[in-house]
């Protein structure tokens, strides 16, 4: 059965609580939220996910480079206390603040550690269609599965044809979360192209209507395959973006 998640940004605890309440009241089909771990905000991803429980299933993003290999996992107790049994592990970008401590830990190492220390937690890894060739990303996916991941969250796609191409590369049995976001300004479009090397199709439009059609098509794609989808609303009203789609 297809699950639907919203990616919510923990800008503040009060704002996150309000957004969770709005989603609960407006979109009963949304059963999951996933929350990134952004170092510029004080609320860690797993703390934000605790606010979502028990109404939503919650998936915190865990940055591998933040995990001190000589200390216990800092989120372990909270995950257990709130019944959070899924996480997304990414390597993580180096912090802009050079005083912030990071470690030489990559996603594969962190996945193995979670499998060893928190075996009841289902671990997802990242799939990035823009960072390297199809073959290299396929091999990277296979290594993450061997490390203990059960499936993947993708970077947001802007072209259903590219989703279909990657769907053919996903190893058998991997659980998939296909990602979609809304890009409706030149600044946002340039950000994704510059920061993430995103690729836009020729027919791409900055209109909300175009982005809503992509969201609806991606959801149908996931449902047809018994896979999952997450939506990442960017600086837009969630209801305007997704009302009538979910």
C-alpha cells in the first residue's frame, strides 16, 4: 500500500506543531512526515519527529557526519521513547560553521551502525539522480542495501521520465519513496540547478499548476507500483500545492 509523506522543516517548534496540526486536519491521506536535520535550526530532526507522534509515522533524517563513532547514538533514546522505528540516513553536507564538529563517517558506515545497534529500526538511504552516472548510482544503492538499508528516499525529481528510468535501476525488493517538490520562482529553480545539479525537462514551467500536475503524476506512478511518495513544499501554502491531489 502506498504511503504519503510530507517533508516538513523544523524552523521552530511552535511553527512545526502548527504545520503538523494543519496537515492532520486537512490531509487525512498523509500518514507519514519526514523531517530533515538542518544545522541552522535548533530543533533536531528526531526531536521534530517526536512532535509528530503518535498521529503520524515519522522519519527523521540522520546526518552520518554528525555521528561520533566513540559515543552512543544521540537520538537512540528518543527514537525508542516515541516509537520511531524508521530513519533516513544521508552522509550530510559539511557545515558552513567550521567550529561545528563533524566526523569522517559516511552513509554506509552509519547504516551499518544502526543495523548493529538499533536493529528494530528500518533504515532508508538516499538516492540522488543528479550527482553521478546511472551506473555509479545503481552500484551505490546496492552497497547501501548490503550495509543494511531497506530502501531509498530520492532527491526531488522534476521529470516523470527520469523517475521511470531510475525505477528500472532500483534493486529488487527495495522500498522506494519518490520525492517531488514545487519550484515556482527563478531563484528556487537556480538553487536546485546550482546546489543539486537538478535537471529540468524542456516542458518545465514555473507555474503552480505545472508543479501540481507533476505531483499528481508522481503519486499515481507510486500507486501503480505499490511504492511511496513524499512531497516537499517550498515556500508555498500546503493546501494550494496539494489540495485535490492527496
